[in-house]
C-alpha cells in the first residue's frame, strides 16, 4: 500500500501489475468507490498492490481521513498482511497494527529517530531496519552525538 503520496515509489518495484483502469490509490482517497477497482496484481510475485504514480498534495489530510481508515478496514478483511509504505510512520500509526521503522544511515540523527519512536508510542513497534549501510561500526562523531543525547536525557 503506497501511502507516500508526495513521493510515490512502490510502482517502480512492480512492473507487471495488472490493472486495466490505471487507477491510483490516491484517486480512491479523493473519491472513494469500490476498493477492488484500485487493487493491482503483480503476477511475478503474487503481490497485490495499491500504488500511486503521480505525486499529490495534502497527503496528511488524506491519510488521516475516514476514507483511508475505511479502506484499511476493508483490506484487512481480504488480506492476511498489509504493508504500508509511508513517511513518516506516525501518519498512519493510529490505524496500523504495528510499525516497522526504517532508518537510513547518515540521514537520520539519533534525535530524529528517538523523536519518531516517541511519536509512535500509541502503536506497537515491531522493530527497526537500519538501511543503506555504507559503513559498518560507529564513527566517533555519531557515537559522540548518541552519548551526548542520552547523557542529557538521563542527566
């Protein structure tokens, strides 16, 4: 489920999706309708996809609207697992069963990560993925930032 409405990218991973209508998930969020018309199937992987191709504005409003919550409820009745791709995760944490936080090396600071985790306190956090690793081990400047942050929190 591509809920990164400003920078949709899920469609890049599923070239062979079948959907004659060329419908996008954000169209459903705007107008509602039959959710089945927006579900695409990738025969290569067997995955069902609700994706977007064109970026759209007002994504926070669309994801906090009752239409999104209804869509998720209907999808939960049909599918065993639903993976929602969205930044930030807090935008859908009120309707998701669990959150898996993805952190990119050298992009997110320790403070940003902790703030995100704090914002997700209402939702079960299944774990964290450290992504795009270019360098193993802690660099001294990262370790200093980490130690400094926690000494202020506990100090």
